[in-house]
C-alpha cells in the first residue's frame, strides 16, 4: 500500500511538472465589453482577460484563448478541454467539476427595463407581474430566488431564454423596441442606457471567481494558481485592473 501511494505521488508530481513545463492555460473568451474585447491590434483584452493574464504570468505560464458561448464553456470546463473560466458564481453543481479561486470581483445581476416603465417590484415574486417576456441568458447564475421561481409556470412561461452575450445584446435592442419587457444582465457590462434603465430592484448579488477545471489542472499546480490569485487580490491588483476598464 505504501509503495502504491509513493507511485501515485510521483505520477501526480510528474503530471504537475509537465503541465508547468508546457505552460499553456486555456481561458474562455467571448466578446462582452468591458470584460472581454479585442483591442486595435485584434488581441484579446478586457478586465477579466487582464486579471487572468496576471494570474497566468505569475505562475510562469502562457494563455490560450478559446472563444465559445457561456453554456458550452461550462461543459468544456467539466470535461477538461477548458482550464479556466472567469466570472463564475459558486453553485453546488459547479463544485463537482470546478475549483474556485478568488473572488476576482463582485457581480450584481440587474433588471433592465424600458425607461418609460414603472414596474412595482419589491421582491422576486413581483417579477411575475411584468406584462410580457423577460430575457435570461442560459447558464448564468441568477441566484437561489430565481432558481426557485423558475419552478413556477406563471414565471417560467414568461422567460425568453437566449444563448450567450452576443444574443443578450440583441435582446437589449428588442427591449428598446418593446418586443421584450425586461432583460436580466450583469451590471457593468451595459454602457449604452439610451431608452432603457436599471430598475432599482437587484436580482442577485454575489462574488465571482475564476473556475479552474478539476479534470485538467492537477492539485499541486492548482496551489500555485491559488497563491498567485490571493497575492493579486491582496495587493489590490485585481481591483486596479478592473478600474482601468470603467
């Protein structure tokens, strides 16, 4: 039994060393300013990208960008074809396949409505009274209250599901045209508020983390990534990076 443990330890150490030597960490990206965008040279940047770069550089690795929708990114993280995913809320389901480092920022899910609207919303149940469709993005975490509310057909029948941030931007235009009555979207991602507004009611608020695939990143190497993230957070570097994109 002792010999078996020694062999396993050696294999794990070799795997971690090999990963560090190859030095490639695959990060999910998708156009969603100011978190993810391309600069004038066509290179990926944005506050999540730059925060991820800081972590990857600190552990002596290089970063590879994989452009994909959010929902597919979660599956890829689970199967190990993706190593790193930013802006992740912690859920019991995600804990099964992802480690979490950070948090690297604090996220609010906001209700966006037409500027002329006057919806009386004091609690999540009141969302059922909005007279029309509410757009949500598949795979995002909207909090436990929305999770429970989706079990109620009087709410779930009102939901118009979209896939990915690009379609979410299209939903904002549909909101302006009155084709949907509300869109739930992370605060800070929306800059153009012409014809629309943030409702005062907060849908959900929680810290978000970098998700690290349990399948592709060995525990010895994970410890290095965790230390780098903690050092960057404690030094204020994460906050500094985010502020550059305000």
